[in-house]
């Protein structure tokens, strides 16, 4: 292969897949390890909890703000080149994070680490789509979903083990050897691609960066104060205005950062919308589950962690299987079934009480995870297959941006709705779990899950409507 062509044998393709999923796994693992370490970081760096959250927030914000830039750059100079740069930057930044001696230095290094993660995350979908034919693409993308699930699953336990034996710096050092190995494998096996005589849209890149940074920054800050705070409202309003300007500028460009014409494809836009709704719903649920298990059911953190491993475990096992099925069946039918099962899972979760058995919880959350495992690989494959090869980088980065957007919106939406419903039930403003009033939390949780059912069914209706139109048109 020698990195000269995209036409490779199956063995080389499988090595490329390993390289791509390894870095995806490391990015996810790094995020979940850092979340576990936040209390330790707060204590050892002498920083309040309200500020230490920026160790995690800075990483996700910079990814969302630069991912379209790196996706477009990958389309111009080669996805593998950008993947290599991202790997080097992520590995170097991980080392610098470990060497940090102050909070300010750690945040700066986390921004740098996020830029590296953004560079390879923007191009992982594109590399896989370009290498794997349609008949095996869903399975390959399903394995990518598995890497994310396993990273989320093992991150807390790995982080706990590292922190119990070593200094907090080692949660970053663990990335360094993996990053070096992946870089060397990538140099040998990743295809180089060809440079194109196209210009990078600098104005669009700056506008998108400012729009996303303002939007995500406002959403993250709203979790600490209130989404209705004047500063938060002003930030979100400014991001919307900048977003409108960005779209206007992109329409006028001959070689835009984001070719808005790709959204004219109903299949692409509809499936992207389905992806957004599913990520909003999944992220919303992930915030509710720890409260329910530890506060309402009274489980220990260890037992709660055990049950919280069920969804990523099911995703890890089932995503490649259902991805393979979507390769052989109509992927839209697979997506429709997945969304219906996901909606059913959310409805079942809405029926949980403070007296419910953990067995019921396990069955209900497993139903929800099964729906996600059916839906996600097929939806990713369909999104990536709706665009020409010249746009794979930017489409892959849009897909990743939507995932991060959905997760951030989901977390903000769920907490806002939860405390609103809890306040309505309690008769006064509630901003935390009320000790001795499990019924108040259950009331709020039930209504949030019912809203998630409605949101998820919107995606199912979009997909079902397209299937119906196709059947009628035959």
C-alpha cells in the first residue's frame, strides 16, 4: 500500500480501521477519565468546583469550534494528513497536560488537546467511508460506535485505578504511548490522498469558530447560573446572529467552509436531524440515571456504576452486529426500527418509581441502549453515503459536530426541564435533589422522559414518512 492509494486490500483496510478507532477510543477515554478526576483536580490545584468544570468544558468547546475547519482542510490537503497532525498534537498536548503545574496551564493545554482531537475526529468517518465499500461500511462504522462506547465504559474505572495509585498527571500520560503507536501505524498504513487546488475559507472558519464558541460557552455557563441570565441570553442571541451571517457568507462563496448545498439532500438533512434528536435524548437520559440510581433507589456509587455500564456494554457488543445488518438491508428501515425501540426505552424509563426493582431498570435501560445500537451505525452510514467523495471530510465533521451539539443541548435541556418540573411539584424553586422527597425527583424525571419520547418519535416520523412516500411512489 505504502500510503499511495485508497484502493487497498482487506488486511490493510482492517489495520486502517484499527488506527482510526484507536484514536477515537483514546479521545473518549480521555474525556471520561478527566470527568472522574475533577474532584481531585479541584483539591490539588486549589480551584473551586464551579471553575474546575472548565477542564472538561474547554476540551469539548474547542472540538466543536474547529471540527468543520479540520473537516474542510482534510478534503483539501488529505484526510490522513490532518489525522496525523491531530494525532501528534493530541499526544503532545497530553504530555503537556501531565506536566502542568497550574490551573491556567492545564486549561491552555486542554485547548491544545481538543484541537488535536478535533483534527482526527473530523476525518475518521471520511477515512472509513472512503476505504470501505457500501456493503461493509455500516459494520465498520458500527465498530467506530463500539470504540466510543467502550471508551465511555472503561474510562471511569481506569481513571479510578490510576488516581488510587498515581498522581493525577498520569491520567494524561496514559495517552502518550498509545498516541505514538497510532501515529507510527498511521504513517505506514493510512492512505495519503491527493491535494486539491482549492482555497480554504478563512472568513467562514472564523465566523463558525466564534458562533460555536459563543453558543457552547453560553450553554455550559448556563449550567452554573441560569439559561435565562441576561449574559447567557445575550451570548446565545449573538451566536444565532453570527450563525445567520455565517450561512449568508457561505452561500456567496465559491469554495465555502461548509457547502450549504449538501443540506438540499432531503435524505442527508433528515438523517442528520434524526442524529441530533437521538443525541439530545441520550445525553438527557445520561444525566438523569445517576440521580435515580444513587438518590431515589439508594444504591452505592459502586453498584450505580455497575448498572451504568449496561448501555455502553450493549452498544459495544451490538453496534457492529446491527451495522452489518444495515449493510444487507434497507438502512432506512433499520433506522426506523431503532428509533421506535429507542422511543419505547424512554417510555419505559418514564414508568420507573422510587420503589421499582433494579431488574426493571436494567431491562428498560437495555431496551434504550438496544435502540441506539440499531439506529446509530445505520444512520451514520446513510449520512456518509449521501455525499460525493470530495465532501467526505466536511460531512464527517458535520456529523461529529451534530453529535457534540446534541450532547451539550441534551445536558442543558434535561437539567432545565428537570428542575422546572421539580419546582412545579414542590411548590418552590428547586435546583438540587431534595433529601426525603424522592417523589419530587420521580415526578420531574417522568415528565422529562415523556418529552424525550416525543422528541425521539419526531425522528421516527421523519424516517417513517420517507419510507411511506417511497412505498406509495412504487
